[in-house]
C-alpha cells in the first residue's frame, strides 16, 4: 500500500474521498452493512470501500457525507437527540464540519441541533452516536484523503 497522505489541516474540508479517523481512539469509521438504517461503526483501517467517505462541500460550512461502499449517506435524522446513532440512509443529510482549536481536528454534527458525532470507547464495532460535548477528542475527527 502506498504511503497515506496526511490529514487535512487548517481549512474547511474540501470535496473529496476520505478515511475518517477518531482523534481519541485512532479507529476509523465504517458502514459495513448496505441495508437502510445500518449503524456507522468504528473499525481498524483496511482501506476498503466501506471505510471510504465521499464528503461534498455544499457551501456555508455544510457538507454531505456518503459511504463509498454502500452509496448511503450518513444520517442522524432531523432534530436528533443526544445518543442518537449515525446510520446509513438513502437520503442526504447536511452536516457541519468545523475545525477545532487544534488544527487538523474537526467536529461533525447535524445542522439543526448542537450535537456532534462521537465514539464512547475504543472497542471495534462501537456505533457512532451524537454527543453534546464538542471539545473532547472522542468527538473529534481527522479527514485523511484516500486519493
């Protein structure tokens, strides 16, 4: 495997294909099941399509996040609550991807509530859930270009 490009630093996340890696636990996001409402989970990097995320900059700080392997969008539903899972759905949902104080780390959250994607622990298969705290590494992410 060729050397991995460094993660995005000091800018909004541009349209592209990425691995999304948790800052605290250093695991990657995966949507292993293409069925509707399957959970986005943590995984070890295997550089496969179920771990590749097509991020599209929609303008005004909003992005869509689609899994390459399933062609499903990351989705937490409208007016989601703390603890809601991020799942794969056929319908697009907009998310805010915001760089944190530490350059190169980002939060991801729905545009209609002040919640953020997070992982509660380092166990493989842990579902991504919404959390209210943006300034903890378990709720922050690296965007690593795939190509």
